[in-house]
C-alpha cells in the first residue's frame, strides 16, 4: 500500500495510536507518568529513538539478511537508546536516577520494534521518518495526558511547581502516585478515545 505523509501522521498520532489503539508501550506509560518532567524526558527518548531507528533501518533494509533482521534492528535501536541515556544523564541527572531503568527498556519497547518491522523495513526513509515521529508523538500525547492528571492530583504540582493556593483546597490522592492510578487513567483515556473513534466510524 502506498502511503502519503498525511496518512502516516494521522495513523501514528490518532487512528493507530500505539498506546490506546495498539496497547503498546504500556510499561513506561504506567511507570513514569506520576511526574510531568519524567514523562517529557521519556517522550523525548521514544520520539528520538523511533524516528532515527526507522530511518536507519529503512536505509539498510535492502542490505540486511532476513534471517538476522531482528538482531540488526535491536542493535540499531540499542545504539540510539544509549545516546538518549547519555543525553538525559548529562542534562537532568536527578531525573535520570528515576527513569534510567525505563530508558533502557526503550530497546525492547514494542512500539519501536513494531514500527521497525512493520513499516521501516518495507518503506522509504522519508516516510519511515514521518512514521517514527508520528508514532512517537502519538505515544507522547497519551503519556502527557495521563501525567497532567496524575501529578496534580497526586503531588499537587505540575512540572514540580505547586498549584495555585494549594494549601486551601488540595488533598493528595495517594492512589494517583501509585501503579493503580496509572492503570485507572490509562483505562479511562483508552475508553474515551476508542469510544470516540467507534462513533466516528459508525457515522461514516
């Protein structure tokens, strides 16, 4: 199937969103969304890795033997993840201490492996770049939406800054800084997004 850049962006960000549509990348979605700063650095890491690994794999797709393609893809992805890890450690060592283990798991993130195998290995570099960026943005939008609820309710802050007049009205929702809070929010966002898409498809 011949894709246009618009179709690729629309699929990655909305119609085939990797989190609520394909249910991929859930571990990091649940682990880092208790704080917005952690979320943004993880989003940067996934967008960086997905886009550049897609381009690299697309450029090499005709030279990689099929029997070892998965091994080569993992090595390429691991190289970009190491770059991400070094960048985050240099720019934000405090954040790296918390999300460092999850950055390493980007190597086996199903979103990145899936786009490499399903798209980059079969399409040209420019479209593969668009696909990587769109999938990364689609993943990031979901994580940011979850963090926008979890951090204010659980911590009373946003990006580490206290909410206005927090002492007068705010009470900590402890569950929001725990794994069940992440599950609840992911489930709610997935429910709304899939419901909306189903209604749109029914109208068409």
